[in-house]
């Protein structure tokens, strides 16, 4: 298992993702907004003992993803959510190569203070209300297993205190999103414009591809698979192979797309010291001056002096942010 997910089945046919929906239920408390996390039974074949948000596939009787999110929340927890209270958040697609895949729309809803789980389905053995920071800290301590969509969503909710703040945090970008675009800027470097940055519609971010035939992807941010597919097609056209992923820091718009490569393609990931305690995928931590262990171009990690993103403002030592230096051939 990788971060609670089944191992990628090499050579297995790609399963088409099924439409699904998730509800991120929040309630006011003296500590701030708390989010509801339910724990899946240890006997489940897919994702045992994982803490997740309520949700599931869209059934034929559901009018749309919002209706499915409402129904799943009621069935799993007994909590009734009004459709008008739902706030669209993000989109996540399970990586290819896994036996169960879903194309999931995330919604948030704030319920009344003191709301509790009143009914528990067979898919839930326990539940807890935690602030996003407390949930991420539990993940950091190893007390809670979380999938990447959960980790990133909790990061995006850090410091959010109201409905209007949630709407701002997940507001679509102002510019038309467009498809992924790759621009070659040198024989060993290409820039990637990635839609769905952090899973949010209309948001875009910039990633990079380094290498000649053995390529390294830096800061994948699109968890829908659209950018991953574009990069794989681009590499295939050049008879090249993607061999690893490098992350500068754990800002959602720098690592939300990692699992598409790590779990979907079975690729190794490198990041700064301390990242493995928060990242929901296996990470090789690099220190200042260390060379990336993959690729056909020499790339060296440099500890960055940039401010650590607010999304990592948790108790204890913070993961180091990195920049990556391409060393000219022969140097």
C-alpha cells in the first residue's frame, strides 16, 4: 500500500474513473472551524483504516454530483446538508493503474456548532471532528492515515474561518483555463502550464520538465490527470521517459498532482528535509547540494530561503523548501 492506496498494478488495463462526490463538512468551535473525518473499516479491500471525508460514487438516482454528496453524507453520518449550503471546492481523479478509480467533485458545507454524527454506515467505524491544522498534525505524527486529496484540502482550509473565506479559497480563476501547454525553453528544460492547480477549476500554475531522454517533472499541481496525460504524450513524441518527480515545497499548487506520477506511474519523488512527515506519498528527502538520484541531466537541490507556505504552518520543524539548479554538462 502507498499512503493507504493499493499498489499500482503494472501492466494492468487502465480503469475508467467513475463519477463521484465528496462533502467536506465543517462546524464552528471555540478552536475555529472543525472538519469531519470518518475512518474506514480495517476489513475494507480499498483504503482500510483511512480517514476520509464522507462521499462516494454518483448513483443513477442522483441528479448531479451535489446531490450525491448530500446523499452520501446522510447515509454515512446521518447529517443532513442543504443543497444551498454546498460550496464547490475542487476536482480529484484517482491515478491510472489503480484497480478502483473515481472522478470526484469536492464540496464544502458548514453545519451548526455541536453537530454530531448520528448514524454510521458499514463503511464507517469511527469519526472525529478536528481543525484542519490538528488533522494535519495527527498525520505528521503518524496517528492518522490520509490520502493526498484529504491532505491538500486540509492544507487549503488552514486559517479559513467562514463561508466567505471558503468561497474565496476555492474560487475559480478569472482567466479561461485552457488545456495544458508545454513550451521548450532549452535543450534540457521545458515549462508546463498546468490547469486545475490544486484541483481548483480555473486556476493554473507553472511546472517544469528537465532532461533529454530521462525526464524529471518539477512541481506537478494538477490532480485531474489532464496535465499528466499531456506530459506523457509529449515525452512519447520525443522517445523520452519520465523517471521521477521533484517538489520545491508542499504548497498545494506545487504538489497536488504528485500522486498522478507517484501512484499512477510508479515514479520516485524527492523533496526537502521533513517533507515525508506530511506528504501522503513516499519521499526521498534531499539536503542542500545533493544531486537528484534520477534523470540524465545533473540537477542539484538548494535549500531555499523563501517563506514556508502558510499551508505548512504546523507545530514542530517545518519541511525545508528547495529550489533546483541545473548544472551545465561537464561542470
